[in-house]
C-alpha cells in the first residue's frame, strides 16, 4: 500500500506508514504540521522507490550518512562546513577527487595537518560508518602528506623558570601540565569531582580519544592544587574567577598569559601543548617504560610514543631527582 500520514496515540508528531515495492515503513515524521509532513512523505516515497530499484548504496546521501553517524555517537566537531558543502550529494559521488577539492576550497591557506584534521578525518569517519551499514562501498581515503610532528621540550631548570614566571592563576595549571602530561583541554575542563588529593590521583574526562583516563599526581601537583581556594566546579579559573569556556581554540584562552610567562622566563618557541612533550620526555628518561607512557598519556598506539624513545635524554634522570617536585617541596611544606 502507498505511504500514508497517520496519527499515533500518545505522540504529538505525525507518522508515516505503508510500503513501497515490499519495503514496509512505520516511522515518525517528527512534525505535527500537515503540510511539512506531506512534503516529507513525497520525498520519502521517492527515496524508497529509488532504493528498491538501484539499491541503497547508489542513492544514500551525505546528509543521511551524517545523521546516522551522529545518532551513533559520532564526533560533531568540524562537520558543519562539510554538511554545507556536500548536503544531499550521493555518497557514491564523494570520491577522492571530491574530498581533495573540498579540502582546497574550504581550507585554502591551511596546513596539511589542519586539512587532514578538519576535512579528511571527519569525512573518512562518516564514510566508514556508512560503509559498515551498507550505505556505500568502503573506500580508502588518502590524506595529504604531513611533516613529522613537532617536538619541543624543556629541561627541568627551564620548566622551573617558566613556572616562576607564571601569573598566579596560570601557575597551578602549568604545574599540572608538567606533572601529568595532560592535554590543555583535559586540564582546562577538569572538575574537582574528578580530583582525589588524598589518593593523589586525577581522572581526565575530556580526552581526545573519548576514553577517560586516570593519572597519579606527584607531591608537587598535590600541594599546588591543595593551595587553591575552592573545591567545587572547575579546578582552573580565569583571573576573574570564572571557569574557562568550552569552545574550539582552547589554547587561545590562555595564549596571552602563557606567552607573557615564556617571555619573562626567556623561553622561545614553546606552547602549552609542549608541556605534554616535556612530561613525556621526562617520564621516559626516568622509567624507560614506553607502555606505561602510552597508557598514562592516553595515546592509542605504540607508534605515537616511540618518538620519545629517540630523544635519549639520559641527562634528565638525575636532574629530575634534584627538582623541587617531590622531596624538596615536601620538606618545604613541613617546615613552613
């Protein structure tokens, strides 16, 4: 029977019911407007007819794939420009050439890394999800060749200079970054309910790979956090006491303060993310345990942490022991 618009007891929305060429449908139209519902019915009927003749893989669109991807818990970030770009384009037409053109036109002045992160990776995620559900054929997407990852880390004495040069609101944040290897977003959005000073551990919930992870806290970090004058909500605050905003461009929220601290400390070409590189370099120099480094740092593969093994910073191990990060700080706190 043809598709008909129906009401359903207990539902404010109109529903679509019927069958086309043996394909049965009973689904909410997500609207109570009769005119809008009729437009949806016409489009849905045409779509079902096309699918029954040519197969879903030939007619599924980018919008349909994105909707399924998001319903399945996919990452929304970076998708809107791609939704605007491809709209109802059939998935069969989004090939390597179409993706390359989108990357050039949407990000004309961007680096290869930015294009990969903001264009190739989200398109690939949506297409892979769609392929697993039979909406299109699986295809391998080639990403632009990228230069080797930037590697910048500080010696312990340089880290101390930077900490001493930090503004009061920035100091505890930087100490946590050096002491745990947290990504800046993980630290900025850390909530007190995920910090246990007595047990000396923290749980980062805002992780890049979507999987929360726990990290032990050394004495230096514990003392610094214990000296903060609040114990609820966001751990780290702006100078006005407000929590940092949740938005893209996380580093921009502390950019001015961090650059000022680097300038006062005489440290050039150093970013908040480089605190993570520094922690990883120190950790491997002290432990030589690459698996523990991968787990504590939240990296997904061994390949991502192998670069720290090539630094061979043997001279750091003894220097770390001499730092006032544990024993010296503990003695100072006991004598105060």
